[in-house]
C-alpha cells in the first residue's frame, strides 16, 4: 500500500518477534510487570519502556512473556497518561512547527507540514473518541496545545 502523502511504497516498520516465549529470557512474568510499573513511575512513555526492556533487560516482547501489552498493564495499575502517546507526540510536533513558523513566516514546506500534522491529530482524535479513550467533548485547540502536554 502507498504511503499517505508521499506516494511512496514499501514495507512498513520492523518485524515483531515470534509469539512464543523466548528461551533465553530469565525474567518471570511478575518481574516483568514490576519492571514496567517501575519505569512508568519514573515518567517513561510506553514506547520508552519497551525500548528499555529490550535493550537493558533483554526482554524482546512484553506481550509474549506477560500475555498483556504494556498499555494494559499500565491501565490496570492506573498509571496511564491522560493523552495517548501517539497523539501527544503529534501535538508536540505541531507546537514545534508553530514556533518555527513564527520566525519563518514564508516557509511553505513547514506550512504544509503543519497542515498534515493537524489533520493527523484530528483523525486520531476522532478515532480515540470513538473508542472511548478520550472524552466525547475533548477538542484539540492549537492555541492551548502547550497546556495539554505535560
């Protein structure tokens, strides 16, 4: 399938490891869950937690060991952030582009990037409202966007 805006084709992303539990992992499911909670309390996002577990602890896939995703573990422990991670990353990108646009008013490439980013934010918002991860009355306001990001 083609990319959304660039008309390029290609294979998307990296491959997930096999779903069976790897034999070299010595951590028990309870230990992995405790590590996830500890890293979340340090303020790490879900993707950062996954990267740290992979790189530092040698845990290739949390779901294969614990049989729950990292977000599910954080929901159960009530450590989930208010905004989903992908939405907050897009909002941060939008803020950065707006700051750039204040000093570079004629940068049309940045203007186009801002349009694309804002449309992605609106599509994600619609999806998260439909799946009840955001309240129905939540609205993205670019003027108050910096207040949304912790």
